[in-house]
C-alpha cells in the first residue's frame, strides 16, 4: 500500500500512457523504490511490458554491470560488447506498450545509462527513474556533459503528512500506534517514511517501543545505535570540512543565516542545501538554518567521539567569540548539579554544551545587530542559568538595544520581556507594573501586549486584577501576533481559576493562529488533570518531556518536568517520581522563568525526598524553597506549604500539616487561584480526614462550574469516613476510568478492609477480583500504593530495617543488639514506624510492609 502517494501514482501512470518519461525524486528513505515498485505493478496489470534496471553503487565502475545483472546482454561470455547489450535491450522493448523502470539512477554505471538513453531515443519508449533529491543537476549519473536532455515530468517524494505517516506505520506494523509516539517519530524523522520504518524496527528490537494495551508505545528515548549506519549513508560523499560544517550547524541548533555564514562558507552551505542536509526557515524577519532530517542531530548528539565535538564547539568560540560575548556565553558555565546517575551526568553535559553554543550564537547576533528580536533571543539563552554575571549582561542588553530599529510588535515584546524580568528575577512587582503601564504610549494596538503582561505578572505574584477580562479581551480587529499573546494569558488565567473547558476552547483558538509554545502546552495538559483525565494529561506531558530531551531544551525539560511532577503528586501516582525529580534537578538550579516553575520544582522535589525517607535531602531542598523571594504561584504545586506539610507529616503532626495546607489554600482562593486552592483543600482532607474538613472542601467545590477531578476524590473521602462500600466502589471505578490506577487499587483495598469489618465477604471477594483484573489489564505494572496517598511517607532505610526485624519476631532488645543501637533508639524507630503506617499493634506492621 502506498500511503499518501495515491495522487502522485495516478499522475505518473497518466504521463506514461502519454509517452512522457517520469523522474521520481526524493531524499534517502523517502520511499522512491517502494513507489517505483507500486508503479511497476500497476503498469504490468495494465498489460505494459516493463524492463526493470537497478543501479548498484559498488559496481558503478564496471561497464554495463547494471544491465547485465538485470538479465540484459552478457550471456555466455565474460564480457559482452556494447552493441550486443544494446541489441538485447531493444529486443526487450519491441512491444507497443514497453517501458523502462530504472531504480537508483545515481548509482548506475555510465555505460548502462548510455545504452538505456540510446534505446529511449531510438524507440521512443518512456523511462521512469528514481534519483536522489538535492544533488546537482546533471545529464548522466557521474556528471558527464550532454548536448541534449530528454524532457521528463518530476514527481517529488515530499515528506509524508502526519496522518499519512500514522496510517503507513500502522499498516507496516499491523498494529495501532499511540498518538504521542507517532508524534515523536514524525518529529524525529521529519516525515521521511524510510527513516521512520528504520526507527520503529530498531526501537522494537531494543525494547524502546513496546506493545501495551493493544497499542505500540514509546517507553524510552527513540534512538538506537543500530541507526548509525542508516544515518551515515546521508553523510556519504561529504569531505571532512563539509561534515564538520554540518555538525557545527547541528550544535548551534536554530541559528540565523548571518551567524551560520560566519561559521560556514557559502559554497559549503550551498552544497549542504543541495544535498537536502540543511533547511532554511523563515522566522519573522530572520532566516534560520537547521539540519535535516532532524534525526541527524540525534546522530551527532550520540557521536562517541567527544573530542571531535569539543573541537567543533571551540571552533564556534573561535569564529564567533568576542570579549563581551564570550563572557555572556562562557562565564558561570558550570551549573550547580545534584548527584545523579551516569546517564543523567552525560545528558547534563550535553545540555551545557547546547546552552554555551546557543549563548555564543545569540550573543554574536545581538552584538552585530542590537535590535529587539536579537536581544530577546540572547536574553532567553542567558536566562537558562541566572547568576550575577548573567544578570549584569541582561541589564546591558536591555539598556543598549536599539528598540526603534524594528517594528512595533518587536518593541512591545521587548518591553514585555523586560517587565517580566523585573517581576520574576528582580522580584519587584511595583517596578514591573510601572514598566508595563508606562510603556504603552506610541505602540498603538501592540500596547495590548502589555495589557496581557500586566495581568500575567499581577496574578503570578498576587491577586487577579478585577478588570482582567477587559485587559485580555481579544477582538477581531487585532493583529494575530497580539491575539496570540492575549490568548496565552487567557489560557493561564482560565486554568488557574479552574475553568478547564473554557481553557481548552482558548487553546484551540491559539492553535488556529500558531503552534503553541512550551508554557501553553503544559497548561493545556493541566486542563485534563483538572477534569480528571490523568491519562490524557500524562500523554501530553510525557510527549513534551521527550521532545525537550530530544532537542536538549532546558526550558522544556523544566516546564514539562514540573507539570509531570505536580500531576503525579496530585493523583498519587508517584512510583518513579523520585527518579524524575532527580533528572530534572540534575539539569541545574531552576530559574525564575517561567513564573512559578522554580517554586514548583523545588517544592515537589523536597516533598518527594521527605516522602521517600531522604530527610537530609528534603530539608536541604526545603531550605532552598524558603530562600526564594517569590510569593506562592496560582497553579498547583507552586506553594511552599506542600513541602512544609510533608515534613510535618514525617514528624508525626498530620493535623498541623493539614491545617498548614488548608490555610495556604484559603489564601489562594482569595486570589482566585481556585485550581491550586482546591488541590490544597483536598490534600488537607487526605492527610487528616475529618467531617469538618470534608464539609469545608465541599462548600468551596460547589462554587466551581464544570466537571473536575475533585468531585470524585471528595466523594471517595466522604464514603470512606461513612464506611460506605457502594460509594467507595463508585470512586474506585471513577479513578480507574481516569487513569489513576494506584488510587483505584487503594480504594478497592479500603473496600476489602471495610467489607471485612462489616462481614461482607462477598464484597471483599469482589474487590479482590477487581484488583487482580486491574493489575492484569495494565500488564501487572508496578503500582506504588504507599505513595498514592498524598499524606503518606516512606520509611527510611533504617526504619525499614527495624520494621523487618520486628516482623520477624525480634524484641527491641534483640534489634538493638543486632544493629548496635541503644534500646531507646529502637523504641523511637518503632514509634515512628507505627505512626507512619498508622497501626497500633506491632503485629499489623507485616501487612503494611507487604502492601508497600
């Protein structure tokens, strides 16, 4: 099946019927050979006599090799004369409906092409050939000159559309592919179907692509070392300097054409474009250069020759660096890294190389042309790691940029960035608002961008303005660029105020105007979390994280990482949250951009460490949270109370922890940050479940319109407090439907406990059966039930050791002797263990340890 090429196939057949030759042109892996095969079969079905010839690169120097291996001439002798081979080909083409199909024309030997061309001209038969796109135009495979050239219709094997690639891969694999996985494959291969097939084959072998719940799902990075040979074929014929140039462009990422020109000469750049190895993309008034297909960037990123990569990075420094730009790019280049696995460490080094190269490129662009668009790109690169040195450079960029050198849109966006910098980095709300309000004059309709800036800053750092609706209203007469900024802030406000359906509508409007950026995509995922669709939320966040990993995008890692961390805490799916936290924090100290993200990363990082019993790490992260000057943000997770409450729970103060979160949530509600407020109120109920807390949470929830995840959660708490088996079973079903597998199993286990107490053995047995069914449906994946409760805290290593000995029947004195501890210390451990497990008897510890 030729997916996405049906129209081209029909056109080719019509041209052949008219006696016109056809050139099928495409990149490596574009499906040229598959297209030719389908075309040949269609022609044979239509009673055409088809002569098929294929070029072979290794036999290019052997005269007539392609024809002889196709069974034309060369019989009964070691060498056949040119005339004999030509006669043999003409005999095959004597019929009235004859045609030559020639695959891989670029690899054809000159003699075979000469004989084929002679037969075409003598007999007037059409020729269908496939050739590589991007090679210099030539009359013969090796580039020999010819006085005439037969006309041919060109069919371009352009990259497939997303939908066509999804159909093609599903057909090839005979299985549906999960949507976000298709998206990742599409992004990596640039729509090249041959590369996509090689990618899925390799990742299936390596186990990165797995069958789950009837679909193929990417569970790890979409890369395999076995792809190196495939990608190296794209580099064939490149000399050392040209290959260096291509890798330099890959290191630089999306750099402007003017910057690339300082790194690569015109002749080399033209050659790379002719070979379809680079593409020029228009972005505003700039032309950006990037490597194609995108998977070549992955190839270079996984290049084992680290010395080569360091040499090329130094070459970028040498060609672009100046005294001032070098300070901006290389000063403070060592980020503060927490301990991580070897893989994380390698990945962090790659990120650092990417940041340094990006700073170097953007610094040079701004210094050569200090206009707003270059200034914004430079500041965005600098803001990945903020230090006193980078802050000084940013201040110089703001003060030295020629703001009038570009249009009003870029002027307004430059002021927007400056106001946000003053607010989130300098932590000066009044000065930021003065910046926004005092800079509108002369901007015309583009001053509306600063209206959006004011709303974002005020809500991020304080209360939602009473007139926010007027400030961020979108009208039809506004330019699209202004609408985009207003819609982005609308989305932020709607998500934070728990108006999830409206937020999804605004996101759809935003998609009509542009490809949404990182922040809006993470907010869109949060709408599904708010509505209780954790599966959809998780898919979107994982897709964003994978893309950020692939493109070495620090901002994307932090934004999607924070979103994923908060989502997992919200629903209690924390089985591998600690590894995610470590990976994200290993990137370096989080920065204040975007607003609230820094607080969320550190707060959830502290909470996770404390919950897992890593108290020293948790207290250190909590100290980092306390040192932040910024106020709590309006989105879930952007609150100090989360980590502080977890420490109180660890110290045996659940009521105090619940009150702390409750009070912080009431403050958030007063700011209209309803999503975060409801999240906190429900967490307080979960930590310290009482009828009063449930009633209070219910009263606030009643003020929120539309479907939310909080209703099912609150109904479960009410049912648990009332020992209502039917209510708990309904809640378990709702949790399972929304993808909260740990919560569903936990609810069913609670049903078993309550049913046993009530003598309802049939209900207990039914709950047991349902738990087994859920586990089987989800492939018996590990579910961390102990962490599905927001208030739960894991035992420390020492506490677990003491607990296991207690379960084995050892007395406190025996445990003390075995572990070389005092009896008083063992008693303290036992007190903490029983408090954390919420048991009153030593004998009950065993079942809790098994469940955990």
